[in-house]
């Protein structure tokens, strides 16, 4: 009888030990890492996806040189990634998100390639991250690169080796980011470029080597941005849309002078200091829409004079308080979609009437709340 009791006790102890060993890997078990010895890079490739949710997860990957799938580092209490110093490649996506005490990425200093996308921060961000210096060996990202909502990130210098991005590049909502100089080696972005909501960036000079953006370009909500000269190397066509909006200190678009066409839509709105569109002088007709709205100091549209013939979508010129003429639109003869010219306080109705006389077609015409004056004689197409 006594023998049976001891046998049962032994089985229970073995089971408890086994459960403890399994739960310490990845996200389970207590949040501790008891292995303080040196890391030997002798484990080769980790097959599959892996999520580091606790400190013990970092230790589990120690010694691996690559991961075939996705790696997610989402660890609120991880302050040190040094156990990952052997890692040279991630076959899928690498996500570094919602890490509350991680202030650097030095443990990733051997990483040279990401086969999918690289996401650093998201809506939760990385609350303590100040730099990306640990990514200094990285040369390419086959997918997209997102640097999003990292409130204390001051620079992108750790990305100085990246020359190409296969997908899109998004730099958004990094309140302390002062410049984009860390992207000085970047020459091409396969899909979209978004620079948004970085409130202390004054210029985009760090992108001066960039020559190609495959799809769309959006610059918005950068309240201290004064110019886009750093984009002057981008030439040719954008396959999608071009959007410049809510940049309070932006005075001109001269850095966009190499862009010749837009595949979809051009939107220029809510730029409080913008006075002209001369930087868009190379644009030629396209099949999409054109919106110029709520730019209070915009005085003319002369930069759009290269757009001739038919505009494939909608044309909307509204609420530009300093706009006095529409001469820059004199080459447009028809609009496939709706035409709306409204709320331009200093734009005489006669200017609108003159534009309408050159139009052969527009699906619907809306003209209202501009500077009311009397056209003499009244053109045939002028609204009452």
C-alpha cells in the first residue's frame, strides 16, 4: 500500500515538471529567463511562425539563425532582445508591436533580410522605443515597411542600409521623429509612400535618393513640414493617387516636379500655407479626378496648366479663399464626372463662366458661393 502511494506521488511530480517545461516556451508560464550564459548560433532555422509574448520566448529563440515564417515580438515586459543576436533572416513578416519597455532593437543586429513585411509599432506603438539602430544590417524588405505610432522614436538611422522596399512605406504618427535621414539609401518603393502625422518633421530630405514609387503618394498631417524637396528624385507616373493634405506649414510643391501623371486621383486640400501648385507643372492628362479644396492662401492654379483635353473623373475647386482665377485649368475641355466650383470667396463668377465656355461636356455642373459679380455679356454656359 505504501509503495503504491509513493508511486502515485512520483507520477504526479513528473507530470508537474513536464507541464512547467512546456509552459515556459513562448507565451506560457512565468515571465522569467533563467539562462544567462552566452548564446551559441548553432540551431539553424526555426520552422514556422513564432510569437514572443514573454521574456521566456526570447530565450526560446536563442541560437536560431533564421525563422521560416512570421516573427511577432509583442512583449510588454521585454526590455532586452540580445538573445536574438544570431538571427539573420525572417522568411515571413516581422512585427515589433506593443512593447512597453523596449527602448532599442540591438538584439536584432545580425538581421539582414525580411521576406515579408516589417512592422514597427501600430496603433499601440512601442512606448519606450527611441531608435532603430539594432536594424543596421538590414538591406531589403520584400514586403512593406511600417513605422507607426512610436511616440519617442527620434530617428530612423537604423534603416540606413535599406535600399529597396517591395511593397509600401508608411511613416506615420511618430510624434518625436525629427527627420527621415535614416532612409537616405532608399531608391525604390514598389507600391505606396505615406508620410503622415509626424508633427516635428520639417522636411523630407532623407528621401532624396528615392527615384521610384510604384503606386500612390500621400503626404498629410505633418504640421511643421515646410517643403517636399526631398521627393524631387521621383520621376514618371504614379499608378494610383497623389494626396497632399493638412500640412499646415507647407508653402509649395516644388519637390513633385518630376511626377508626370497620376493613375487615379489628385487631391490637394487643407494646406494652410500653400500659395501655388507650380510643382505640379509636369502633370499631363489622366483618367481620374482632381480636387483642390480648402487651401486658404492658394492664389492660382497655374501649376495645372499641363492638364489638357478631357479629365476622366470629377473636378472640384472649392473653398480656396485667396483664389482669384482659373487660368491654370484653361486646357481642360471636358469632365467625364461632375464639375463643382464653390465657396471660393475671391473668385469672380465671370472667371467660372469663362471656364465653362470652353467645356464641351460635364455630367453635372455645380457653381455656388463664389464672389458674386456681373458678367457682361453673359456667356451662354454661365449659370444664373
